[in-house]
């Protein structure tokens, strides 16, 4: 009756675990990047929606004085490697604009202004280059019908 594993059996198990981890770890990292890029694309869409709703609810005279923190619950004042709006919470969307960052790289800049009786929100693609931000930019471009480096105008 055997009481222990042989050296060959132990080495064989270690080799199998190594092969499995060499396959699994890159796939897990790619899934994490895909999830982060999806969050970035979803939050930009949420920002556009919330800006439009806020403008329609309160009108321009009140809206022009609201900060991004008053309009949206997207994370603001983020560190340079996080997801959200890097500017401080008092930053206004109107005329000055805010920039949304995905993993430390500018993804889009949103700038609004009043033109006659409608509010125009310009979304500028910032042409990111890091893998996660680039995936998010590709998703946004497909959803909003934009080209790389282009702008999209929303009228409210």
C-alpha cells in the first residue's frame, strides 16, 4: 500500500496547473478590461441622458448654474487612473464643459450651450489610446454613430 505520491505524479500535476493558468489568466484579464470599458461607455450614455433630463426639468436659467454633481450621480473628482469625471464637483457643463475619463485617459468631453430656444450638447471624442479606453471609445462610437476624433451634437 502506497503512502505518498511519487515525484513524477507531483510534477505532472504542477505542469497541468501551469498550463491551465497560462490559458485562464489572460482571459480573465481581458474580461476585466471588457467590463471596465462597458462601464465607461454606459456612464457616458448616462451622463448625456441626465444632462438632457436635467435641462428639460429645470430650464436654462436654473440649469446654467448647476454643477455636474447637481446633475449626475456619475463619480466626480476621480484620481487620474479611475473612471469618472476628473474635474472638481463645482465644474459646470454649460460653456466650460466636463471631461469623462476611463482608466486615466480622456474618453469624451461634454460641452453645452444655449442656441436660440434649444440647448445643444456637444460630445467630443478624445481619441484615447490605452486598451480599456479604446474599447470604450469603440463602443461609444458604434452606439452614437461617431467617428474617431469627431463630435456629436445633441439638441434638447
